[in-house]
C-alpha cells in the first residue's frame, strides 16, 4: 500500500506541475470580494487526480467511476465559463442517483422490503448525496483545506469499504503538495465535486449503517461547517444560493489566521476523529466529535470574524 501511494503521489505531482503551466492560460481564479485569496491563481488542477483515478479504476476492471465523468466535466466547464446552476444540479442528481441505486446498503433494504419507507429512504439518500457533493465544493475556499481533509477521509474509507482508493489517495497527496499554502493552484469544481461524489460513493459502499455513520463523522469538520452556515444564512433570510464568505473557515482567515493554520485545525480534527474510531470505537468517536464541536464554538465566538452578509 505505501509503495503504491508513493508511486501515485509522484505521478500526480509531476502531471499536476505540467498541468499548472497550461492552466495558467486556461483557467484562472481572479480574487473578488468573496474570495479568501489575494492573487490570481490557476484553478481546475483537480483534473489531474480525477483522470488518474478514473483511468486506474478502468484498468482495474471497475467501470462505475465512468459515471462521474459528466460531473467533473461540467465542473471543469464551470471553472472556465460559469455554467448555470440548474445544469450542474441536474448532473449532480443523475450522479447521486447512480451512487444510491448501486449501493449494497440500498440493495439489502430492497431485498427485505419494498414499501413507502424504502421510497422515502431513496429520496432522502439522493438528496443527502447531492448535499455532500455541494458541501465539499463549498468548503474548497482556502489552501489545502479540502485536499487535506479528504486525504484523511478517503484513507479511513479504505478500511471500511471494499473499494480500491489508493490511486485517488496517492494522486490527491501529490496535488496537496502544490495546493498547500501558498497554493500554486486550486482544484476547482472539477476536483471538489468529484471528491464529494467519491466520498458519497464510499459512504454508500459501506457494509452497514454503523460504518456509514462513522465514516460520515470522519469528515464532520467540513460537513458541519457547510451545514451550519447554510442554516444560519437561511434563518437570516439570506439567499443560500448566492456566493458568500461566511463559512467558519473563511471568517477565521478574515480574523487574521493563516490559511495553513486554519486548514491544519480542520485536517487535524479529521485525523483525531478517525483515530478515535479505529483505536477505541464509536463511543470515543462521539466524544472526540463533541470536543471538536466545543473547539468550533470557541473559534466561532472568540476568534472568527462576525457572521454577517
């Protein structure tokens, strides 16, 4: 496993470095009032780990990730041309439906009973998957945050699912080196939506609800930040679809903390959640989550820039 991780990391680093030269002329993220960075930076660098992972999966005989190509493709186009949200949502819906209906968990429920409860479960599961894709995308706003947290989450998922995730984890490590502050390039929607879909795919390929729940919590720092921000904006009568800079991680940067420090807090939190579960079990995972939530409350009220539009 370690050797394979190293090989894919090196391959990803080399190809991402090559892609950087082309993306400087093709896809540039220009800072605006909603940005957390201050200089124009190439984006769509995630296309490298997406391509590596899909090719590796196909060569290993797994064709399911081909269903993720439309999602990453429209993400790539959105990085360049700003595609309408209704088209992006439609592709997310199709992708999430494929994920849910291929799930062993869903198949086990289907084999036991088919009634209104199952139909409701399928509907909620698809919405949950779409939300995951968007939450991961929303939190890709500072250097190294999503790439670092997803390395931890996917590495943990490798032990809870039958999926072969080493090519993606390794290629994501190679990208992470260039994405850490000060980032030479961003992953863009092409990468963040793919990672969201892959995390959803991992969740729905767990063998039981306990593993599903635990794996979800490994990524709680990102997911709770996105969810709570969404709820707060809704309660404040703000448009939940408009761009903003109100996530906790963004307001911590506005308060003066560095990208490196904020990303490290989130990544370290994900590591602690994962270790708590694998070393001690679900009860300790919940205790660790409670401690991290308390840390979040402290950061919110003592350090972060105030929440307002």
